[in-house]
C-alpha cells in the first residue's frame, strides 16, 4: 500500500482509536522519528525556500556593501612604562602603582578621554568635517524643520538662563567630540604593557593623523603632568625646609636661655654628683654589713645565738663554760657515789660556783665590748644615710634641670636631622627633574591604511552565505512545523490512523485538452492518474467485506471528491462492474458539467416519491456506468434525507448493482453528508494534497464517527506528481519517471 512507512510503529491517535468499524484494523504506523533521511526529504521538499535564502541573503549583503561608504582604521601602538620614585613626596603625587590590568585599562580610558579627543579635533580641524560634525551634513526638509524648532527652543531657553550660569554649550561641538570619541578604540595587548590606538574614518590619511595626534598629545600631557608634580614636590619640600630652619633657630635660643636661667655651664652635666652618691651608697652598704656583724656578735655574746656562734665570737666564755660543765658532771658523779655532804662533793660545789662567777664575768666583759662596737656601727650607718639623703636631694634638683635641658637638646637635634633630610630630598628632587621622561613611548606611528576596515567584503559575504544557509534551514524547519496539511500516505496514517488508498495526481490542463479529469481515466487508461484510480479500487476491495455502497465525501469544498467519484465509477465500469453513481450533493450539483448533459429528472424526484429509481437513472455511453443526477432542486430536499426513502432506495439498488457510489456533499459544510455516510457501507474521505489542514480532517472524522459512519480510508487528491516525487516520502516512487513511461 501507499501508506506503509518504513519507520517503527507507534500508537493510534486519540481521535481515531475506538471508532466503530475499526476493531479489526491493524494498529496504524506513524511517520518515523527525525532522522537524516527525514531531514533530507524535508530539504528536498522545501529546497525552493532554502535556495532562495541562500541566494537572497548574499545578494542583500552585496547590495548593502555597495551602498555603504568604506571606513578605514589606522592603528598606532604605545608602551606604558611608569617610573619608580624613591621620594615619599613624589610617590604621593605621581602614579607608582604596579602595572596591572586595571592600570592599563585606566590608561586606555585616558587616551580616549575627552581631553585627548578635544586636542585631536583642534589639531585636525574636525569641527569643519561633515563626517564628524552632523551640523555640516546636508539635511532634508524634515531635518531642517527639526533644526529650526530646536534652535528656537535653545534661543528661548538661553534667554531665560541667568547670566551667572554662563553661555549655553554648542550642541554641534559636543556632537563632534562624541563622534570623534566613538571613532577611537584603545585596548591593551594581552599580557603586555602595550596600548593599541585605533581610529576609524572615511579618509585613511585623516585616520592615521588622528591616531598620531592622540598619541603625541597623550605622551606630552603625561610628561607635563610629571614635571608639574615634581615642581609641586619641590615647593612642598622648600616650605618644609624653611619651617624646620625656624624651628632649629628657635630651639637654640630656648636652650641658651634655659642654661642661663638654671645656672648650667656649657658642657656641665650631673656626672660628679652621681659618682659621690654611688660612693656613699657603697659606704652605707659596708657600714650596714659591719652593723649586722656587730649585732650578731652581741647576740652570740649574750647567749641568744647558738653554741657554734658563741664559740666563734667568744672562745674564752666557751672555754669557761666547758670547765663549768665538766665540774657539774663530776658533782653529779660524786653525789651518787659519796653523797652530798662528802668533803669532795662540797669542794666540787665551791669549784663550780667559782667557775660560774668566772663565766658571768667573762660574758659581761665580751657583751660590753660588743655593744660598744654595735653603737659605733649604728652611728656610722646613720651618718652615711643622712649624707646619702642630702646627696640624692641635691642630685634630684640637678637632674630635673638636666632632663629638661636634654629634652630641649633632643628636640633641636631632631629638627636638625629632619632639616638635613629635607635638604637631601630637595637635592634628589632636582636631580629627578633633570632626568625625568614620559611614562609612555611610541612604538610605531600609524600609517594610512590601504584596505578599508569596513565593510570587509569577503568576510561579510561569507557570513551572509552562512547566515543564508542557517536561515534557510530554519525557514525549512519552521515551514515544516507550520505545515498542518497532509502530504503523503505516511502523514495520513500518522495523523488519522487510516490507510491512504491512492495519490491522485493533478492533471495538467494541456494534458486534459477538452476532456474532464474523470473522462481522462477512460481515454488514458495507462496514465498515472488511471493507475491511481485502479489502486483506489483495489484498496476498497481488500478486506473481509466488499462494500457495495460507498459514500465519497470530503471535509470542505474543492477537495475533488466529485472527480474522484466519477473517475472511480468509470474505472470500475470499464473493468466490467455494474456501477451506479448517484449525485447526492443537491445544493451544488456538478454532474451536468462533467457529463456535458443535464438530466431533467434525478435523485430529487426519487426522494419526493414521484419517480422510481430506475426512471431517474441514465447510462454513460462511453463507459456503460449508470448515473443518477441531482434532478430539480427545491428547498425541502435536504430534509428528505432524514426519511427512510433514501435508505429504502439504496436497499433496492443494492440487489442490482455491484458498486454504488454516492457523491456526498462536504461533511463540514452540509449536514446531509453525515446522513449519507451513516447509511453507506463504507465512506471514502477525499483530502486535498498540501491544502486541507490536518485539524480540519480530524474534525471531519469526529463528525463522521458521531454519525456511525464506516470510514475505510482516504485518498489524496490533486497531488503535484513532480513535487511529490522529489519529496523523499516512501510513497513518492509511484510517480517515478520509468513507471510513468511504462504506463504511457
């Protein structure tokens, strides 16, 4: 079949699924997803739009290039090398930041700033150049009217501005400056300190001159700015030096006055008093040490110290006490052996008493001598302490005077040192001014360009061609998306879930001659049109049941349904079938035109029960088919289809004819079409190729479904055979030229 695509099967569309009469129909196949074959087929179908886009866009670009005034861009380069300054004063005035991207970007903005631009405009006399001064360009009538109104408004505004605010700026001057600034382009070469200065103008010599003037003014302004900075630094240092000289002289005067007031001779200091105090302190320490030794001896002599101390200080007392202890030991021994009244015991007690008196006498003598030493030591300590206090007081008074004097001397010395430093910086600044140079230098001057920078014909034409290709592809894609018509059997089956029985080609008028399309089937039985009609008959007969009553209808007028019905009837009659075709479109009957003979009676009289069906039937002499034309039309005929007359008449004719074709009116235009489709065995839907929108066809099928019609398939009519052959669809081969030649 013509509607058998090669892609994978997908689901039936929702409006078709579940329709009566389709229970045994296999699930339809939809169009395969996007693939190179589908894309190439779409390009083949829309090649006209693609070729037009590819040709028109370069043509438009070529015309635009020829209309554009060429622009020339001159390029010059600078290198930015900032100086390093050791002086803090120069560092605070001149730029000493490291060369970063931000610094280079700032220098680029300075180059294209209005100060540089104004200098370029003045040097090049660009105020009188119409390219940059809009006021000098020729203006049309509308432009002159606008200028008149603007000048009037500016005059009134200026008259209302107080004199204190100054004159109004010239708009043409500002416009010229902005135009020249827009023509400049300054950028930094990546990873370097090089600035590229570009200027675009219609005159190449003017562009080169503008770049060179801009670089020269920038370098000179940088050099002048550095000299002004050095001069400001020198003036600042000179003022500071004068101030420091005044401070030094004032400090010397204050020191001299203070020395005279405090009685301090030149070169005198507190060294002698300090030395005496130091000696007194040492004597006091020594005296206090002697006092401590004397007091220790006194304690030892008095018995308040330990035995070792006593032995060291008063050995005679210790010796006597040892004898006393020895006698005491003897007394204790004799009393235990001889008793207390023994003469020896009594003699020992007398001897012990004598020893005790001797110890007391010796102890008193030693204590008296030691006390004398202690008193002498204490007196010496007291004298030294008094002398030390007196010396310290005198030294404090002298030190206070000396401290203030020293502070005044330090202040004056600091002023002298700062003055010397400032004098050194003044000398260094003067040396810096002698060797100062500009921070930017020209690497290469701009030369007049030979080739225009805009428009660049080759890149623009290449871009136009590329854009034309892309735009053409986009246009093809949008046209495919916007195309809601049916172009092939694949599209019919994908959108409607119905088989497409045939693709009836459009017959050219020169091929038809004096024939009608339905007569062409009988006269040209081997033509592609006749072959597709036979394919349509084959599609109607394939199946478990062969419908005898077939309603041929369409969604709207102009779908060639009458031509299809007549051609199908003629083809079947030529094949030997007993065929009857009935003209059921009573509102727009056309059989008389096709048959070239208008019958006075027809279906209208049968529906009114004025004639039997056989009386209204006439036979076509060329093919032998029977025809029932519409007859005389009245306003009450549409309601006749709702009666049983039509169904009864078809039931009678069914027994006699093998095929009855009902030329039904359009479904969406006339309601009788649904009635006829409901009483027919099958309904054939005619869809005009590349004309009938898909939603319209789907709505038509929904209406037929509501009428319980059995729509068996579709037929695409008025197909452009040449366009469909080149479309790339799977069913395009039916119009292959070899097959057409064989059919002829």
